[in-house]
């Protein structure tokens, strides 16, 4: 099983494409001198006597102990763009940064290339308090590995490999017990990067580093079924579990997979999530199934959203359980999309308002999102955000031999080159995970350099919004053609309609299975048609509907997913809950906490209190709702459409 990405999946969703472009523009706007500043200072290479006040602030300030962490995120995000688009501008910018890092490494003695001094690591060994130096260094190593795997930069691999020599020597200076003490300080994804480098180089030093970075004080109790997460910092441990996931892929050792499963069970299955799909308050895991007392203004740290989505991806690859993709969908819509790159045009004043990212997603009534600036923040989620928005084409399509899986219903196009002689990974390593891009790239290059391509499979995934018009603003620059669709739906349809069109290039026919995920949020039986003929009607959710066919060019599958509002109660208070429309959380716009007063009927569905409001604007349907019987009324909007308005996620239900 492999997750398809890179050039194999082209985004077609207008909103996501705009986010990707804005993210790309933001990456390109940051000066190399600023990104490299702390690395050059540490290497003694910065000799400019002029005091430069035009620098990156926040956690990138030269006085912050985490300085330099952002560059690693930048390199990873750039590598994803390079792989997907082949853009030469960002390739040149990233390659230049890598070459400067190589110079810093040389001036530091040939091994150390980080933005912080080596003594920070020795201070940990002495028990001295220091703010997560291994977390900081990991970001650089992660970016270098990604530049090698996704962008083909050989120099990046050399830098990472030489830096690993430093860690091999340093970590060998401690006993097992002493190094366990060191691992109690945040290590970020060091375990994952050692596994990555083992997969690439097969060098024995990385097997040793994997053993040394095995955090037994966390992993062993997890395997025993203990709750080691309640009130513990979440994003300290998630990267370590991602390291176990990668170690399993590379070594095949079952213990690593068992740790990942135990963590998911402890963190998600037994703990529960907010209606958004996310978790945490004040950066720590809540108690199991006790969320009511943790609804505050520091919920759902962005880093936890992204990293848990990555963990869900891994578990799906090895279990094919669509429940992990459902988890991913909720977090994509109500996390990544809700906490980054907000843009709203105020039509009355024609004033455009924007927000870059928000560290947390507050859920306390009357809270507001706190948007970070472009040059004054650079906290951990700032770096995670640019990675997440560079990977929006991932998680949509998956493949396992002749089985194609549709994981998310996002407008996109899948392009699969069929090789007459497929190149398998010669080392026998499992190609799921972060490094699958290396092997896919090798196969694509082989196809163009001698091996014969037998053809190409394309699947175009489109949403039919059933609006009949394309006008998107008051500017009448689109054709106003009279058509039946515009009048056929006088109200917003209560279903979502997706069309998957198969195109075959160089082949008359091709046999494969198309597996369609049935989301848990559908409100009644879903319907699936092939070339206009009903082939299945199912109420089974969180499952795949398999269509095993011999496909011809132009065959089309239509998926009808009924959608509506659902009330999702808290696990520890059935009378307090939130509203979801399909995968999207609806929040009430209010300055202060409101209680929803319902008629004196125990069986009354709280969803009946919400009625469609301003459902049509120009050529599109809106997901706007308003309460029917509250005084004053409350407007409801999707959480990813909220900018600086005060809002309420969870509502207490009081029955008269």
C-alpha cells in the first residue's frame, strides 16, 4: 500500500490551490539571509557590523534557545513543492540554502551544522534546564532528509550524515540510564530521522542510534496498557511515536508497530476527541473521555493536528481501516483549514482581511482565534503550518497493486504511469512512509530512460455543486447562461455529489478495483452510479465500497453522499455538544456564552433548532445557519470560515 502524492496527484480544488499558492509565495518571500542567520552566527560566519533590525522574530530571535528550528520546516515544505511541481525557483532557493549550511558545517569542524551550540546537548546530560535542543536540531535533519528524498539534493544527505556522526559520538558517552534521563527532555523526531537515514544508507551507526533513542520509559508502559498520556505534553510524544512508525517500516520489528497501535488506542480510541477531531488543552492530553472541563482558549495545538494526521496516515497504510481516514478528514477541515491562511473579503468596504496561522483553536465560548504575524512569531506551529499547506495533495488517493483507494473527496486528478517492468525497492525495505517518494521517483525516471511505459491511468475527481452558475462576486464577468440546473435546486441540496472519470492513455481497457470511502457523517444511504446506472446503495459507514471492473476510457462513477447537521455530544455530558455539517464543524457567532433553549421534549433533536440562512450567494451555496427560537438569534458558520469573530463551539442544551 502506498500513499500517492507528488506529481501523481494534482489538486483541482480552488480553495486548496489558493492556499498552496499563498503558502508558496510566503516561503519565497522569506530571505535566505534571514533563514540562515542563526546558523551563520553559530558558525562564526556572520561578520556584518551593521545592526540589522529586519530579521525574523519570535522563536527565531537570536536570544531564543530554539532559534533556527524554522529553517528545517522551510526545507521540508520546499522539497514537497519541488517534487510536486518541479518549480525551478524554489529549487534554486532551497539548493542555495543547503550549500550555505554545508559551509557552516565545515566552519564548525565538519560535523555540527546546527543553529545552536553543541553545549546545549551536554547541558541536558548535566541535568541543566534547556529548551529542547534536540527538537531544534531534528527540524534541520528532517528538512535535509526531505531535500534529499523529495528534491534530489545529494549535498543535503551528506550534511545530515556527517551531523549524525556527532550524535553517535555524543550519545555513546552516557550509560543507558543516563541517556534515558536525556530522552525525558523533548527529542522531537530524532528517532524518525535515524530510521530515515538507516533506510537510505544502511549504515550500522543508525541501528545503534535507533537503539539508543528507544525511549523505554514511554514505550514500555504503553505496551503494558498503562495510561501514560493524561495531562502529559502531547507534541513531545507524538513525534517519538512517528519515529516508531518509521522504525517499523525500515526494520520490520513488530515491537515498533505495537507501540504505535498502543499509542493510538491510548491517545484517541480510549481518550476521545473534540468535535473537530482534534485534542489537547494547554498543549497536554485531556483525561480519558473527560473533555467538559478542558474546553478553553488553548485547545487543539496545530502541531498535534498535523502530527496525528501523519500517524493516522501510517496506520491506514498498514491496516486499510478507513476510520483513520475519517479522523484525517475531520482534522483537515477543522484543523489545517481552520487554523491557517484565513482570508475574507469584506464586501461593504472592499477591505480584505487575512490571518496567517493560529497556534491554538479556542473552544471556550466567546473566544477568538489569535492570528500570528508573518515575521514576528515562528513558534513551533508556524513551521508545521507551512509543511501542512505544502502537502494538501496527500491523503486523497492510495494504491495497493491493482486496488485504488479514494481517501478524501477533494477535487483532484490522479495520474498513474503503468510501467511494463516495475522497479521494486532493491533492498527489500517497505516502501510505505516518508521515503516512498525516493523509490517512486526512481521508477518514474526508469520509465523515461529505457523501460517501456504500457500506458497511463487518470482519474479525475470532481464535485458537482449543483449551482448552475459560476459567478463568484458582484462583478458580472461570467456568462449568465440560462440552464436547467440553476432552477432545478431551489434550495441547497441535502447531498454532495462527486464524479470520478476514468481516462486511459495508451490502453483500451484496464482492470482494477476502485475503493470508495463511505464517510461516517452521511445522514442516510449513499448511492453509487456507474455511467448513470445505480450499482449500489449502502448505509454502511466508515467502510470502503469496492467496485471491481474492467474500465474503459470515459467510464464515470457518481457518488451521492447525503449530508446534513448532526449534534455531537461531549462524551462526559450528553446535554452539551456541538454541531457538524458533514465533516465541517459549525460554530455560533456570539460574544458571550449562550444556552440553547429547546421545547419540552426529551426526544427533540437539537439540530432542528438550526435553519438554513442566506443559503445562496451569487453562484454558490453557503453553509450558513441560524437558530429558530433563540432570543436573540445566533448565526452559525463553518469553523474554517471564522476570522476574528467571537464564537462558541459547544452549547448546553436546556429543555423547557
